[in-house]
C-alpha cells in the first residue's frame, strides 16, 4: 500500500481528501485500542448483518476521525476519533466482533 | 500476533512487558534511498528497537511540521524482516500532502516517526499451513506491487518452493517498479525462489511485449501451466480501490470463493492501473 491525500493547495482544492481506503489502512488507529491485531477480526454489520474481515471494511480517513463502513451496505460500523479530551471509540453500528486466535502463533 | 508483549531475557529471566509495538511511535532516521520508477523510491530507515515483521504488513509514517501540524500515511513494508531496519516504497501523488516530501525532498539523516508493524490479515508468511503447497496468485495494481514483492523476497529468502505467479498491472514502462528484480526472478522458473511474472500494461506497451495494452482480463489470472492445481489456494490483491474491485470480480467469475481472496485497497486512482 502506498497512499497519500492531496493538499488544500492542489488544483482541485484537495477534493480527493475523502479517499476511501480499507480496514488495513485504518488498523494503526485501532491497534492501540483493541488488544489484538484488528485486521483479522470478523466484524458483523449492525445494519445489514453481513460479516466481513476488518481489513475489508471501507475506511474513510483524513478527517478528524477514522470511520469504517460496511462494504455491502455502506452503513457506519465503527469510528475512532482522537481529541484533546481523549480517544473516542464508537462501535454502535456493529453487532459483533469475532477475535479468532491467530493460527500457529502465541 | 506479530509481536510479543513479554520476552525472555538472556538468562531466561522475564523482562518487563513492553507497550504494544504496533501503536507506539518510534523515531526513524533515513539511511538509504533507491529509485524504483520515475515516480517512486524506496526509503530505508533505521528504527532502533524494530524487531521484525511479516511480509504484507505495513507501517504508518508520521511527519510533524514545526508548528505542530502532523500528517500520517500508511506504506507497505518493502523488505523482509531485518532487525532495526524498515524499508518502504513510496509512490508520488502529485499535489499530495506527504508523498512529494518522501519521494523528492527527504534526505539522508532526516527523521520521521514510524508505527508498526500493522496488520496480520494481508500477510503471507512462507509455510502458512492454510496455504499448504499452494499455488499462490499475487495480483498487483500499480504500487500495490510493493507488499507482493516483499512476499516474493521473503519466499526466496526462506527457500520456499510454493508455486507462485505475480500478475502486475501497470500503465506503461515508466511505471514499472522492481523491473530488473522481477526479470531476474522470472528468467528461469526451475531456479529456487523463482516466480512466474505476467506484466499487464494498460496503456502503453514496451517494444516486443507480447500482450497488447488493455485492462486486466480473465486470461491474465488464468492458472499457470506450472501449477499442480487448476486454481490458487490463496490470492492476494493489492491496488487502488477500483482495481481491487475489478480483480475481485474476475476472480469470482473464475470460481474463486471469497475466503481464498485477501485484498488491500488504497488511493484515489481508478481501475487503469
């Protein structure tokens, strides 16, 4: 992966800054909050009920927080915001998070 | 897990648990650069305390301006694990906020912050029991080739003989990353660590290349004649979102179930690389 966002000084005024990434790119933001590696977690969407790997979720980054959306129905499943007050984690759009033991690793 | 929170000391004594490495920013110093294409380069960073990573993982890089403004981006690790050392290959986004600095301005000795390694899903560790004897199909769009080449390098270093094919979609010859290395890796398919490489040019084809310019198609992901099985045990796809969606569609049409496909998407560019 190699990604970047345009500056506000770009010819389009940084209009591309809403770039959609995936959960792999968002994993660093979640890694300090969850105990394990986020990308191997299976997340069930609270809206449509589809389960998908965290790494497959749509990730919206570059704003004040990181928002994860369901790849099937685009409903928000989770978000993280880092503020001077503290770190906000909102998982209200998801119904479950399945943490599998990593095979062959302690 | 890719890191451990408790380690055994030299005399077997338990060492105090360190904070989880993935979310811990470390100071990194640029110690080497290598041009990879006309708009990308590999940065080699010295990162004290870096204990290693798995092929396919990435790091977050953070740049901080004098006024305190900071920006962070994710880049795939470009080399197999070496203690104290991290390499990333950065593709230039014109008018990007971070990549022009990393590709054109940053000099040896300059510092930035690194966090990682991150991710355990888009990873191929040689010997992975869920892959067995393979084969493995790697599909890259543009700079999505970086983590896949790291997988190929790790496989070669480990002496792993899993049959592997890399399908690499790119716009034209000037966009080719790792050209000499891929040519060497695919020259003699009986050599250890070799892999079949299929270059899929989408706009401009170099002289003598057999395939005309067009987008990735069903024929490009066909099984290799060297595979013992008619389909791959695992497929890794990395590239821009539109490219990954297109490749995933082709794989489903070819009969691949979703649980054999692992994807990593990035960037705003479209399907054509």
